[in-house]
């Protein structure tokens, strides 16, 4: 089942003196349960592509379909609700609400979706367990390490079972040990919850863990390989 | 959830929030407390006007107020009073005889309004009998064969009935009140000397003392030397029913002290029966019926009811007799509203500034919230609640401080007597007992919330303008 379809998408930035073709004719699709990494040199358009898929930005040209929604047809306010319902985000940093505890951060989107309290607490505990932070539920983000914060962010992104999780360089600020731990968790959740992960990276070690590697250069897809072993 | 986040957010930068909260606290305190003080002054004035001078409603012969003629009496006043007392909301009614006349002593004469009253009835209606200066006699209680008169301190002074004498007792009293021996020694030279006016007395002792001693003890010295001989005589002259000039000697039964010099200087009370005998007015005739109600709130209603049932007479509420007082009462709330609005507008700038800093500091975080699906309304609400909480915390603490200050000063009052001459001439007490209606607190709370909401609009709009993509990307 396809969760995302991208059809000849272009994103051109005009707001500098020269126009920048950040995404220049990309056609791709993603299946449910994928564990895909997007790689490419700096400035190749990875962040831009993820933002377009996640409905954070609109393409200049082309079509993006997510879970039956044609994103270009959504009004800005609908786009926000679309993100809340269908997309999980993990950013490089500043993922969490500093005044809330880890548990409350994990529960945040469930609250926005008005889940009943018991259900929310149960799901939060389950997820904190699967990211290995059962005992840190009451800690504030500032009391957690960078790796732990990213794990809380993954748990939050996953909580309401979105169509997929987008993670833009989730390990960029982590040491290699924490990065490996985060990837272990993402892999496990990909397996156990059949959650689709699409993430970008610069890190060769991270790349090796993916089952599909899409390489961008100058806003174009230059290779798209799926590994069958593993 | 949003509420909880907003509440926690205001404590992220504790010192900054505390500065704003303190500013709001001080502003609200200043507003409420000064209002409470002014309110008490106005309230005291209104109480005095109603309970010492006017009563709630007055019924007059139609022509009496303009003519002042002794013949313009109310027909059938006795049965009217019975009728009035049966009207719902009326506590008591009594009749008065009112004559324009002259009061004289061997030293001076003053024009006065001689009011003939029923002392028993008056005591049920007015608090004036309780305003008797202790030690000056009583309110028509002494058993004598003389005509008695109850007069205000100002009139007594004007007629030189009040003297200033530093007797041995007076000096002992000063000693008791901790006036230094040095000052008392200096005053010895004035001992037992009699002064017929306060001015002359002040002049005499002021040269003996240093300016600071005068300032500190002047009032106490005057108070101690204040003296009055019970049974002092005053001659009252007026026209009788046949327009014949009549005079009679009255003795002073007591002297009262109010905050209203004007009222004190023209009003003189005597038993109605005496006046009747001296003027030849028939039994049961009065110029004015005064009506006391169970509550001031009934004034308008009962006034129009009485007016309807007594078409031939002039029925006036205290608000109509002294419209300036009524206006004052009505304006209080508006003045307060304007006052608070000015204070809160100033505070709003502080809140806007603080919230703007808070929003700009949290660009990435707000961008992240928008990215993961917190909609515009929720973001706006969050910023607005932060601003409301800031102003509410300050407002509540300001109200608490005000309450404490009011409670602390309400019992003994704030004494402005030193600066009071101007105030008392117009009937406003110089001794303030701050008090506020609970309504003022509610209005204040509402104004504070409104301030919080208004102050949040600009910062919240700034937050909404943030583009989540750029906020997240931004290095
Ligand atoms: N708001 C913008 N305005 C103008 N140009 C932009 C904007 N955002 C991105 N770009 C440009 O678009 C191109 C793609 O940027 P993008 O951030 O997607 O690259 P990236 O692959 O994520 O790079 P990195 O690996 O450094 O994160 C770059 O040339 C960048 O300068
Ligand atoms: Mg990038």
C-alpha cells in the first residue's frame, strides 16, 4: 500500500537574488512499513523534500498525495490538522516542549487529538517502555541527554500512529553510540508497529541501517536502491 | 493542556515575570487603595448628609422652601405622618418646624435656621444626637425649666460660646498625652487665661513654642483648652405667626460636632413644643416632614410613591435636595473605571513588552508546535493565556495587598486632620476609613483580564506569523 506519492515535484525559492531550484522534478512513492533514508550532499534538497512530504511547505509544481489527501488542495489551517493527524515529525533539535515532562511530551499530540486520559497514559507508558525511558517519564527535557530527548521525540511522533514518521537528520547532534541506540529503537518500532520511517542523514553508519536509500543531488533523485538482504 | 503549558511558561523566566507581576501588583494596589480612601470619604459624606442633615425624603408645604414663611405649613400633618409611616419601606417619619432667625450672645449675632423637633422621634431617625461632643451636656435630657437648644460647634465658636482656657486640668491632660514637659512649662504663662476665639488662642501659644512644636502639638493644645460652660445662654429672635418679632433666651443643652462646617454654622435645634408656644403655631402644624427609609436603595421608589399620594405637597429625595451629592455617588464607579483604565493601560505596555520578548525567544519552539500540528487558535490561546496569567497573578496579589492595607487601616482610619481644613468646610471627613464594595474587586478583576487579553494580541499575532519551516531550519 502506498502511503506517499510524489509526482514531478518542483520547489523553487525566489526569495534570494538568484532562484534556487531546491527540488527539481522528483517523482517517488513510499510503501507502508518502509525504512528509508534520504542522502545527498549539503544543499541537495533533503530537508526541502521532507518538508514537502510532511505538508510543512507547498511545492511550486507537481503533486503530493498522502493518505488520499492532495496536499496542494489543503488550506493552511487544514494543513496543520493534516500534520497533526497523519504525520509524525522528529527534528534535529528543539523537538520537545521544555516545560513539560517526558511523559507529557509523549502525550502531547494525543491530547491535541483529545484522547481519553486512561488511553493516553497507557499508550505513553507503552511507548516510553519501547524507547527505553520507562523510568524517565517525569524528567524535563533539560534533564535528559540529547539521545534521550530524541527518543522521547520518536515516541511522541509515533504515539497517534500517523501514516509515517519524517525525521530530518535525527542523529546529527548525537554521538555515535546514542545514534546507534536511536536507530535500534526506530528499527524496532518499524518492525513492531509497522511504522513507516523516512529520514535524512549525512552519516554513513546510519545509511547502512536503511533498507532503501534515495540519493539526491541538486534537487534530483540520482539513485534509489532497495536492499533485499537484512 | 494549553492552559497548563501557558501557566508553566510564565515561570520559565522567573525574574522577568516577577518584575511584571510586581508592577501590576503595585498598580492595582495604588488604584484600589486610593479608590478605597476616596470612596470612604464620599461614603461618609453621603451617610452624614442622609443621617445627620437631610434624611432620605423630605415633604414640604409647596411654597415653604422658596418663601420660608411661617404660615406655609403642611395641612393635616399628623394624619399624613401616620400614612407615611405605613408606606412600605419607611422606617419612621417626624415633623419639623422651621424658622429663619437670629442667634445672639453678648458678643455676637448669627443668622440661623431654627429647627423645632420632636427629640424622641428625631433620635430614631438621625445620628445627629450621637454627634454630641462629650462633656458638653446632652441631647435634650437635662431637666430644667429653661428653653433648650442643641447647636453645632462651628456656630458655638462663631457666637463665642466656646472658649479656650488652659486650666490646670487641661495642662494635666496634655501631660497625659505625652506632650513634653518643656512645652508644658512654656505654656504655663497662659494658664487660666481665657481666649474667646481659637485664632487668638493660637496666636498666644504659637509665639511661645518652636515651629516644630507647634506643628506637633498645636492640635492637642487647642483640643485640651477647648472649653464650654453648660447652660450658656443664647438669645433667639424670629417672627411669630402674626409677623411680630419675638425673642427668647435659650440655654445650650449640648454641642454637636460633624464634618460639615456649613451645616453646623446655620443649624440650631430646639424642641418643637417651645417654638409652638413662642410663635403661636397651632398643635399638629409642621413645615416639613422628614422620612427615614429602611434602605437608601428604596429612595427613588418611595419618593415617587409618596409624591403620587400627596399631590399638594413638595416631596423631595435627598438626591433632589443635594444633586451634587447624588452625582458624586453615581460618578464613583465611573471615576474608578477611568482611574483603573489609565493604570492598566500603562501596565499593558509592560506586559506587551514582556510577552514579545517571550515569543521571540521561543521562535523555534513555537515553530515546532505549529509543525507537529498545534493549530493557530491554540497557539494564540497559549500566548493569550500567558499574558492573562501574568496580569492576573499581579492583579490578585495587588488585590490581596489592597485588602490587607484596607483591613489594616479601616479600624483606625487614616487621619488627614492636619491637612483637613479645606475638606471639612465642604463636609468631607478628614479621617478616612478606607472601604470598598466587593463590586470594585470584581470590576478590577474583569479589567485585569481584559488588559491581559488586549496585551496579548500583538505578541500572539507575532507568534502566528512565524513560519514553522523557517523557525525549525533557522540556525
Ligand atoms: N527558505 C529558503 N529560501 C531560499 N533558499 C532556500 C530556502 N530553504 C532552502 N533553500 C535552498 O534550497 C536548497 C536545498 O536546501 P535543503 O535545506 O533542502 O538542503 P539539505 O539537503 O537539507 O542540506 P543539509 O544537508 O545541509 O541540511 C539549498 O540550496 C538551500 O540554500
Ligand atoms: Mg537539511
